[in-house]
C-alpha cells in the first residue's frame, strides 16, 4: 500500500457526534479530505446507501474478505455485526492525492494508529456524560431500547480507551467541537 496521504481517525461511542464532526471536516475543501467508507455486515439503517455510507455485505461476504486479507482493520463490534476498512478504500483515496478521514470504532481507530503511527492523527470524541449519550441515541429514533442499552453499555468500555488517542474532544457544545476538530486536522495536515 502506498504511504502518500495522512490518516485522520475519529472514534467515539455511538451518539457522541463523531459523524457530524467528520461531515463538517469533509465540507472544508482546503483540508483535502476524503471519507473512508467502512464495510459492514449489518443491515442499512434509515436512509443509508451502499457505497456512500457503508459497503453493506452479507456475513459470508465479509468473512471471505477477512480470509482474503482484504482489510486494513476489522472487528466484530456486536455479535455477527462486523465492521472494517478495506485496504482498497484507503488506496482509492490516496490515488486521488487526498488525506483519508475515518469515522470508526475505537478498536479499529487504534489499529490504524498502530499500523501507521506517524501518518495517523487519532481523535476520540467524548460525550459530556453517559446520560447525555443515551438522550442523543434516543433522539435518533433508529434503534430499539435494547439496542440503545447495548450501545450505552459498550460506551463505558470505549470511554476507557480515550487516553490511548492523540487527542480527546469533549463534544459538549457542537460549534466548539467542530472548531477544535478543524484546528487539529489543519495543523496535522500542514506539518
């Protein structure tokens, strides 16, 4: 794999605001970013589109990609719900001469940082509290209460990994979190 651009990883518990931050950064052409579309074995939620939000695959397809060593990183996040970054996706973005931005699970984010320690900025987006996280997840109206409770339980474990990241953004006030993320990424890209 070519080592051209930089890799900017945003990881966080579901509902912390990392996707909103990533979309904001992608809207800034001066950053020269492109989004790494993750692969997943889960079904699409809401208005998600294949090849835009995720590469949706069957469990069998996903496992075949694992066997073929097609992933830069992958993880079984929930039972039979796999997520991963295809090596070809990063190569596609580097071929365009852009930097790669990721919106991924904490384990995947730390895996990428370990593979490319000098090229990667790993940012953890932290919710102001677990209670606020639960409120945000309920407001989405995309999942059952059981799924929300599962995500909240997982969030406690994910929050413990925050110190392993290069930087932590506490998303209490969105406008401040967006500005902080922009400044961090701009500085990293320019060095």
